[in-house]
């Protein structure tokens, strides 16, 4: 397993050290231990995607994120359309503010994402470049962005969602203009720009069994065999609250085969959407799924990252992307803990 970054250990120790202090005194006696401190005791970093608009306008969001979570993934602010709006222009303003917040709160940062087919600027998607120019643009982007945050990012999602459901490389600008080599080029550029950041391939629908999971496994095995610098595979885990069997063992098996080739596994974007209106039964199913994913990660020797795609139902991509669904996160719209939060807490305390 790749050595975990020193910042992770340091942040965990600080949190553990602070816990007895906040628990002292009658007023604070009932305050639950932060999730991040409970997780740190297991060597797990529990985190959330975060968006700058909520962080800057909503004090409760700002407070609860830093108190409960030990890692932050910028939800959109590091994507090409924001951070690289014109060929010769980089704009780190928004991402810098999230990274600064994370540092102030002793949180790790997961960088997301360097190569994707979505949220790319028009100058890129409509550009007519030679293959060499496409390669130069890709390498320059990664070198500049990863270099800008060198030493501040624990894990980068270097390549995101490159595989389709059938297990073929997805038809993207990168595949079309560069060929399959774009994946290897991206990982090599990222490692050169920050040798200490852990480098991940990140995808959905590939964390268990099936054609896509096998194709991702084959692809990353091939990268490892060829000496391409990759450290792990991220499972997004955007789920709906329906019974799922035997997804725990399937996911554990997938993590085990990654471990066998020296790769870490991470849960990178978990949320569990519910058909509205929410029922107590579905909240319980949701809670069971969150706990199951966390348990699989805790049991796997190569998993130390459990990241949710948001933490409060007040801000979530789900209602917009899945009309009729929502309530996918562990705190409700008023920031109260849901059964899923309790289930995570109990899993960590067990
Ligand atoms: O930036 C524009 C803004 O200018 C405009 O006023 C507004 C109007 O709706 O839209 C804004 O863009 C939105 C953007 O988020 C930033 O808020 C897009 O419409 C919206 O589609 C986009 O959604 C994001 C989605 O990725 C895009 O694919 C979600 O917030 C984000 O949570 C989601 O995250 C992805 C991960 O990166 C990869 N894995 C899947 C995950 C969920 O789709």
C-alpha cells in the first residue's frame, strides 16, 4: 500500500488530541465526537465534496464541514471550465479558497479532476489542434494545476470516468484526439508535477463485479505492469436506496484484487438518493448502505478514504440530476443528523 501522506497522520493526531478538550465541561458533555476523529482512530479519512458558494454564504455549512469531515473535494472548482477558462489563462481563485479553508481546518484535499469528458471549456471542446498540440495542452494543464497545489493535495483524481458501461474506453475528446495513451500521459505528468500526491483513476459502476469493473481492473493492471505511476482506484458510489445484494462482498472482492496488484482503493463520491417523499424505511435502507460501504473500506487493508459527495441535503447535485429523488446525504437540509449519520457513527464506534 502506498504510504499515507504525512499531512493525513498529522491532521488525524490533531483531531484526536482535540477531542478530549471539546468533551470537557457540562455544557459540552453531550456533544458527539466528530466523525473525522472517530474515523481517524481507524486510519480512515472521512470527507465530503464541498462547493465554494455554500461555503461562503452559509455559516452553518462552513462550521459543520470543518468540524465533522477530515477531507474536502472541490465539487466543481478544479474542473477545466473553471480553472482553465482560456488556453493561456488559468484561474485558481475559487479552488484556492477551498484549499485555504481546508488548511485552516486541518483537512486533507482530494483534487478533482484533471482529465474528464465533462465541464470542459469551449476553447477546448471546439478546438482544432494537431495530436501533438492536444498532448501539449493536456500535459501543460496537469503540470500547471498539480504544480500550483504541489504539497497541498493528498490525492488527485487524475483520470475520471474514462470507461463506458460495456468496458470500452469512452469516446471523449482525449481518446479521439490523442488515443488511449492519454491516460498514461496524464498519470506521468501528474507524478512529475507533485511526486507526493497519490494518483487515482476514478469511476462509477466499477466498484464491484461486471464488465466495467473488469475493464477498469485490466486497465489499471496494465498501467502498473508498464510502470505508469498510479496509486489507486476510486469508486464513486452514487447509489439509490434500494436493497443491494451482495454488493458488500463484491466491492470487498474488487478492493482485494486491487490490493493484490499494489493499488489502493477509495470510496470517492458516495451518496444514496431516495425517491421523494422520504420514508423512514428508505432512510433505514440508506443508513444500511452507508454503513456497508464504510465497513467494506474499514475492512480492506488498502482503503483509507471514505468521501461523500456532499454532507447536507441542503446542497446536493441529486435533485437536479434525478428529478423526484433527493435526501441523499447524511445530514438533512437543516443540518440535523439522519439515520445514515448514526449508522456511520455506530460503525466507527463498534
Ligand atoms: O457554472 C454554471 C453557472 O454559471 C450557471 O449559472 C448554473 C445554472 O444552472 O450552472 C452552473 O453549472 C453547473 C455546475 O454544476 C456548477 O454548479 C451545471 O449546470 C451543473 O450541471 C454542474 O453539475 C455538476 C456535475 O458534476 C456536472 O457533471 C455537479 O455540481 C457535480 O456535483 C457533479 O459532480 C460529478 C463529479 O464531478 C464526477 N462524478 C459524478 C459527479 C456527479 O455527477
